[in-house]
C-alpha cells in the first residue's frame, strides 16, 4: 500500500483548510532549508484549541494576529507537541495574546528550560565537547563555539507554567476524545494526538510523509539509543493507529498510510545502518568521518549539528545491537568498528 494524499496543495499563507470536521490546517514559514511547518486549529465548542505555534518572527506573529482576530470565539488552550523552536517558539507570545493555558509533557517543558539556560549537559559548550570526542574538526567546532546557543535565539521567551500531559491521557476537544501517544528519539517526550472518532492523528514530527525526522544523541545522554527509541515508537504508532486514519504531520502533506510509512522508515534506517557497517569493516571510524556516508551532500553549520547527532545515534544503535564495537583511540576520539558475525 502506498501513501495517499487527500490534499494536493497546502493552504496559502494565513488561510485555513478544514481537513476533518472541526480540524483546520494552516501553514507557516520557517527560515531553514525545511521551509514550513503545519499547525492545527481545533474547534472547541464556542472556542478554539491551537496545536503548535510556529517560529518566532514578525511575519508569523502578524499572520497569527489576523487569524486570531478572525476566529468566532476565544482560544481556550494551546497544545505543544515538543520543545523545538518551530513548535514552541511562539508559545509565550500566544499565551499572552490569547490568555490560553499551555499543555505539554513534562519531558518537553523541562527540556526546553535546560536547553534555553544551557545547563545539565545541554547547550553549545557541551555539544562542542561531544562533537570533539566524535572526531569533528577544529574549524567546525570553532563555528559552533562562536554561534553559541541557537535555541535561545530561536525561542525568545519560555512559559513558566503549564498543564502536564502524560502518556495515556485523553484530551477532550469539542466533546471528542484525543488519545495522547508519546514518542521518543526525536525529542524526549514528544506528544502525538489521536482521535478515533474523527480517524485523525496529529503526528507532530514523529511521522512525516517524505522525510525522516532527525534522531540525535545529545551530550547529556551520550550513550542513548535514540534511534532504537524512535523505531520502537513508530511501531507503537503503527499498532495503535488504523490504516484508515488521516495523518496530520508537522511537515509535508497530510496522508493516509501509517503502516506502510513506518515500514519505509524502518527500511530507510536499516539501509543507513548497513552503509555504516560496510564503511567500518576494515578500520574503526568516528561519527565525523562517516558524515559523507549518511549525508551525501554539502552541509552548512546548522545541518552539521543535526548530522553529527544523527550519526552518533546510528552508531550507538549498532553498538548496542552487537553489530559494532566502540574504541577510543590515543587521540581521544571515539571510533566504531564492525563486529564480524
């Protein structure tokens, strides 16, 4: 079964498209190579629920202001799937503008704060040390040191209060129940929302139709099997969500086909894992030395950050699956060698 896309085109900037009864799709720009994010408005009786916020720039604020002014009722709640800037970046501003409370998981709310304040193993200085251990060259490391915390620049302010959402919770919107599904690997406690009555799942970044979401290992958890967590989370979504369900992703077009997409993502990552194994067949190599294997294109500084995190995630997975061994050479760099079966 291939994916089916019920909408050939996204909404125009600032416009709403109803994709299911009471569920509206809007799209906002992003200042990256991935140049957009999908956001969602849910009818809630006489009011509205916003799911995810967009990136904090003036054009997005102006678009939100027009949309909110055009609504026929107040915004009653703001739900944020995870802590990344394109999802959380305007949360404080929207809360102040609408008076709506914020709903998040604790893992995402607290991670946002430690990343913003650069404590507990999060932040540029910890990342630079991590990437140095994994063989990144001095030129790239100097760029990361000079840039500092990109997160604080992309999230100008963070909320101090929130309503906690947990795995297995149900959020009722307009009398309809949305089941909370927690995913790991892309973010610590990423929230997806599934409504069986509407046959709709808001998947956030966990399940995208054409690209694989970034899966990274962070300095605070250097031995994490982030890729294993991500693949297990996908399998849980495939088990819980029927094939007839419309998937509303944060990037790309809404689609049908949870199970085939999950199968494609498993195959994609296994192909990358085998390529890494083959590259480490005769001599151990570091994550930095393997970037060209995983990403066969030029990478700017921003993309290198994600690429390093993803390379480490794949190598940790292979080590913990017993497919590679880890060695630390005399230069202090961590390298990986294929284990012969």
